């Protein structure tokens, strides 16, 4: 059996299989029905492992064991495998989510919070900082920082950044609004931003600016700023800095206050 390594790598990534599993599965698909010994030879997998691998594939819904001697295995049609894998992933995700929800009412979470609060007290203010690599990590930390806001959230972003944040953080903005947190967003707004403006206008005040920057200030204390232009960097390589710095964050917010007064108020159509 000649199968490109690139193809096997894709199978591993999409179906969460190990190398032996994708080799045996691909071999069985090429035969339809086969014995463990035959598949071992075709896939170049040790015979001592082939039965374990086939048993694993059977549990995951990729193959069916045919009754009789010698024992043979039948390949499940790929379309059906995709549906089975999706179903299994949903069930596993729901189980994990339920388990984490149950954790909220246990002593474990209380002990973890105690450990964290005691640890924070020992941390030097200068150590309350970190770098964030990749836009996915950036947005995760940005959401965490914003979610804990008590008074104000100030966001300055780009045109595309505004639309991304409106989509990703809408629910968070709504929660902040209900708690009385003041949210202000400034960005170079264009017609393509109209829909995003409508989505969040009830929870945040949005104004147009020609300023090209990417940062967020929370409660005049915490600062998250991106050091690269999002139009020139791939999301994977985006880079940001988070720092707990009341001195600098409050100074930057004072400068923003001056600029905010001159920014164009956006009217929702």
C-alpha cells in the first residue's frame, strides 16, 4: 500500500488517530475486508500491535469485526465514520462541560481560588505581565481581562479588529452593560462596520477615529496592547503584551479622554 505521509498526517489531525491507526484504517479501506495479519503486512505495522489497533478502531466506529474464522474486519464507509466521529466528539465535549460545571459547587474550586489569591499576594507588581502570542490567545486573554472589569473598558482598535471584537465579545459587552460598566470603543469605522455597530451599540459607545492603534485599558489599571499591525501580520504570529500597571494605564487613559472628545460620534442607522 502506497499512501503519502502527508495524507496520513491529515487523517491523524482530522480524526484524532495515532500513526498505527491511520495506517491500518487506510489499508483496510483499500481492501474492504481483511484479516489482522494481512493488514499488518499491508500497513507495515507490527503484528503484535495490529489486534490492539483494530480493537481501538472498532471502539471508535471505524471498522466492524466479521464473525467467523479467521477473524476478518470490514471497513465502515468514510461518510459514516465522519458522522460517528462528530457524534462522539459532541458527547465527549458535553461530558467534559458537565463535569466542569459540577466543579463550581465543589470544595476543589474553592481550594484552587484560595491558592490563587494567596499566590497573587506574593507577586511583585512588576511580575504581573506577560506576552501573548497568536490572535486566538490574545482574544482569550482580552476577554478574560475585560470580563473582570468593574468600572470602565476602553478599546482602541482597527477597522477589521473592531468587527472581530464586536463578534467575539458581544456577549461580554452585554454582561458588562448589565453590571453598569462603561465600555467605549474607538476605531477607523467604514460602511462595512455598520452591522457590527448595530450589534453592540446597546452595550458600548462607539466613535470614529483616524488613530491607528490596538490596545485595551480596563479600570485604568490593566493594559493589553498589540505591537503589530493586524493588516500586515498573520493571526498565528500576532503578538500582544498584558501588564497590570495602574501608573501607565491611567496616564494612557487620560490621553484617550482628550482624544475621545474630538472623535466623531457614530449614529446607528
